[in-house]
């Protein structure tokens, strides 16, 4: 579903080049739940941005469901993102002048034909917000806003959902609820889930954990193995670690 070939990202600051990602290669099969972890500044969010087509690699290739998104013009890239990816932000990114229902409907109206109202209402019901459809973000708690954001990410039924610290701004109860909703979508719909997190509990629920350090993959393992040294680890290792 996702293939990365020697992806690098850097920023040129005058004569100095700041390396963000230093050559990432990995394959993520359809339906897998991958947690990307690492210290602040390790390149987690930068990598997720490349996978989602929100940014372009300075070098290397990103393939999404067979499409080479590193070569696409912005209009083509936007079309791929709109149909293939549901993205969940840490800070919700809801439009304040739209109701919960209107926020959820937005990706549907931008990318699909016909009416998505029934689909949006069903998803808001699924995330426990049936009585909040006409509320604006300012009238919702943080946990409720993130659940609206989840419904929005699911509304076009994308094959891939990506989330950047989706529980980072939430208390433990709301964080667990959001994680459970993501896991349910992953298991029931077979959605590929790629999630950046600092939370060990969240990472422990994944099928696979990828650890970044200084823009490189230093560990790529199944939960329960989590080697400190991928070269000396016991047990099966996922291919693609560099």
C-alpha cells in the first residue's frame, strides 16, 4: 500500500543544509497498523508528511497504492490525497465556522459526487456524537473535536488513515476512545493505519513499530520484540529497516 525508496528531506539555509530525513526505505502492506516513534526532532512528522503527500522528498521515491506521488503535480497530488488518505491532526484542524456535520462532509463534497450527508451522520453516530451534529467546534470539548476529526478522516472511506499524535492533546480517557476508534476502523474496514506517537501504550497496540533517530530508521519490529539494537535482536524483523 505504501512504498518508500531512499527518501531524503533537507532544508537549505544559505550555505548550510539541514538534514531532516537521511534515506528512509520501507514497505507498508495493506491493512497494517504502523506506529512511528522517536524523540522530538527525529523526523517522525516529516516522514508522515511525505507519506501523506503533504510535503515532497528532496530525493527518493514515495509510492501510494501504486501511484508515484513524488512525481505528481499539486492538482494530481491533491486528488490522490483526497481519495486515498484520511489525515488526523493533533490539533484537530476543524473549520470553526462549520458545524460538526459540515466539517465531516467537507472531504466528501470535495472528492466525491452525490450527497454524503447520510454517511457523515452515520459516522458521527459511530463516534458518539449523534446529538452534536449541529454544534460548532467552539461548543465541543477537545475529545469531541478529535472525534469529529476522525469522522472527517473516515468519510470518503479511504484505504489509508494517517494520524499525527492524535491523542497528544487529550486526557487518558479520551485518548483511549480515539485510539479504539482508529483500531476499529483498521480491523473492521482493513484500513492501513500509520500513526506518529510519543505514547508507548499507543505504540504497543500496533502491528509494527518503527523507531526514528536523527532522520534514520534505527528499529523496525513487531510489538513485544522492540529490540534496542536491530542487528542483534531476537525474533522476526520487518523488512525495510535501514
